[in-house]
């Protein structure tokens, strides 16, 4: 008898950060994991929106402070075209909602950039597997 499991499907991840070293390090760390595939890398929010249309990732690791289009704006646009895509706001800013009083991001969880890599990977897995009731 053939048995299928949703847990074993590969999670498609998009990494968005304007710093090359951060992008490539995240790509390396995530790509080494079983059942995680980094489908694309973006240097700003505008690129991320286009890549979401093309690749339909399950999870996005999204920097907030970037040129061209920041993560706050990109998260709104991404959720408008792919509402089921899970977004991790990945930033060094202390308060993710500090951009301005009238605009907060449209992401599923906030994660500081100083988090251990193992915790970020676990977070990607939990969000990708539909367990997004995570205290951020």
C-alpha cells in the first residue's frame, strides 16, 4: 500500500535581503536542510514580489530595511497576491512596527537577525508546515 505524508513535502523558501553575505549564508544554511529548497534570492522587495509570482514559495525570509522597496511594503504586496505564503520578517530593527504609526507589516512572525540559525530553520519549518500560531 502506498502511503503519502504531507510532512515530507519540500518547503519552498524565498530569501530576501539586500546584504549579499546574509542572503548567501541563509541560502546555504537552509539548502543544507532536508525537505527545504531555496527557490530564489532577492535583493529588495520589488524583486521579491516578482519572484513570488514566479515561484509561489511556502515561506519567505524577508528583511525589512532594503532599498527600492522595503519589507513593510513588500509584505503587503506579497500577501495581496499570495495570502497563504508565510512571511518571516527578519530584521535587526528592535520594533518591527516602528516604520510609522500608520503602517505595520503584513507578516506572520517577526524574527531578530541575531537569533541562532537552528531557531530560524525551526521557524521556517513550523510556518511551512502550517503551524503559524507562534509567539513572536
